[in-house]
C-alpha cells in the first residue's frame, strides 16, 4: 500500500554522489543507474558521482535527479510500496517529471530522454538569452509582482517560483535583475540574492526550450496518469495525456505554483507526505507553509524501512 502523497524534488536538490549510496545498497537502484547510462549513451553515474562539478550542469543535474528519484521509488516498490494507492503525486519543476513517471504517464526511458532534452534545451536557451534568477528574501507575492514590473522595463522579468511564504524567486534578463536589485528596498524587500543557475528558468527567457520540449512531448508516448499529478502550472491535478503534454511544455516558461499546490493538499486534509531522494529540500519548504505538516524522507538507504512503515507497506 501507500497512504501518503509523494513529493519529488527539482533542480537544486543535486549533489555530487547523489544516488550512489542507494546503488551500493540495493540492486534495484544499481540497475536503474545502469539503465540510465544505456539509454543516454554515456555514463550518467560518472557525471554525477565522479566528476568534480558536472552534477551542477543543467543537462546533467536534471537526468541525475530524475534517476535518483526513480531508483529510490523502485527500492520501495520492491519492498511493498504500491504507487497506485497514493492519494496524489507532485514534483517541484523538474520533479513533476518524476511524479509523472511514478504515475505511469511515461516510461523511465522516455522520461529520462525528456529531462535530458529539457536540461539541454534550457542550457542552450540560457546561452542565447543571458539571464538568471534571484530570490526575494521575505517578499510577498504583491511585492514580487511590483518588482517584476520594474525589471520588465529593462528586459524579460517574471515571478518564477512561489514556493512558500517569504520564498519567492524572480527570473529574467540580467539588466532586469540589476534593476530589481537596485530598487528592492524601495518596495520593502530586505534582500535580493542571485541564484547559481544557468539562466532565467520559468520565464520567457526559456521560450526556445519550451518550443523544443513541446515537439519532443508530441512525439513521446504519453498515457493518462493512473494517480493524480498536481501541475506546477495550475496547482491542480492533470487527468489526461493531452493535459500532461500541455502543462509540461508550458511549465518551462510559467511560474511554479508550489505553495498553492501544497495548500490545496493541506486543505484536503493531507498532513504527512513522502519525499524520495535526492535530499530533503521539499520538507524544508513545506515547514514554511505549515509547521505542523510532516515529510517522511527517503534520502538515505537507512530511511527505507521507516518510510515503508509510514506508508503502511511494512
């Protein structure tokens, strides 16, 4: 069984060596990484585990995070987890792809190819449109929109992530972000912190990537999800293959409505969630939304048995 919703992390959760401990402890995880290497035609394991800083490249981080999440879920499945009984699934940005794989929307190989292309396309778009992202520390949505309007006078500038109270990210061209930083205090935002990312994700800076992804999605076998998957774009579940294709293509340029997605789940009575590897970023975000909500982590091999007990599979 599985009585808990599953939340999958996005880019930013990567770390050198991610997934290696699972692969060394469980054959299902080792086989998943080997399968990824074969599908991609290069060693994703070496890029994520051995290379000095490869794991932080967008085109490596995205398939790496996806593979680490799939490996962790397969370990749980082999020990009794039933994905079909989950109340719903959700993933932050890239994590939405792992959620769709878990919901049976597409195969692991197809999902892996999509996230690899997504990472490459976003990296390429970043080089064509020099841009970035910045966290608006302590900002309200209204303050963020006001600052985005100021930035938009100097180039593309949009609110990109509405993750939690006080955790809002803005995205856009470098001159636009410079303008936002210059006037942030005038709008009541105490600090603007540039993020270490390749470009202005979740903004129109990524339009070339969105177009490439839409073409790839149109050519991929997509099924209706067997479990509700909450879309980052709408903060509502998608029910059909056509909705999946539309929302995943739109997601690259649209704001991530994570706080709204989580509040919807909390309003429906969900108080405990499962977060597979890598990392525990989503647990920290959820604590900012509701300090009483609980996230059961599966970020290390020794957490597997406790996670299985939490979902009623042990």
